[in-house]
C-alpha cells in the first residue's frame, strides 16, 4: 500500500473515532484507535490499490466529511481545527464501517489485500473482548449501519469480483 494514503487514513480514523467515541480510559482509546486505523487502512488499500490511484486521489481530493457529518448529525461549524475533515474519503470510511461491523467481511478483505500478513489486522478480523469493550459504539453494527450502507454494495461487488479472479 502506498504511503500517499496516510492523510486519508489518519482523517478517516479520526472521523470514525469522533463519530463513534471509544470507552473512557487510555487503554480503551488506544485499542479503539488501533481498530479504526486498521479498518480505514484496509478500506483505503481496497479503494486505492495502486500508486496511480493514490496520485489521482491527491490530484482530485477525497471529498471531505460533509455528507458523513450530516448523516450522523454532527455539527462542526465552529471547529477551528476542521482542516483534517477535507481529507476524509466517504467511500473509505463507509467501507471501514462495513469492516468494523463484520469481522468475517474484514477477514475476506484482508485476505485479498495482504494475504501474507495474517496477524497484521487481528484487532479487526478477530476482535476479542478487549476490542468490544474499548469501542462498543465503533463495533456496533446497528450504529454503523447508516455509514456502512452508503457504499456497502460497491465493497461487496469488489470483494466478489476479486475473489472470483483469484479462484
């Protein structure tokens, strides 16, 4: 995966953690951040699989968080540090929400993107009690549904087509 996706991954992770805050405590915040970052990283790798894709992203821009903010009812009009929101990619965040809501889907996506790194996305693909307790909102399928539903069909089509090509 290209390092050029770093701003999109950071912004997408931050958006998810802002919209679906973790449990209180430093450990919970760190575990929730790891989960969000893994989900967004995997989604970004699926969405922008080549260096050319990453270059086009930088040229055209990711689109920002306005629709996601509206969908979740967030109001950030007076946020002085809102520049990061311009780096949020709606599709990547939607796919990340799908992956957070379904460890099985995350496992399938991980198998396609990076089959040699079995443990690299373990918090995402095999969440345990620590992951659930640290991020109950971030892992709750019903709460994630409005965001996940935005681009779920595209993700499922991509995974189905890629799986068929590998088989």
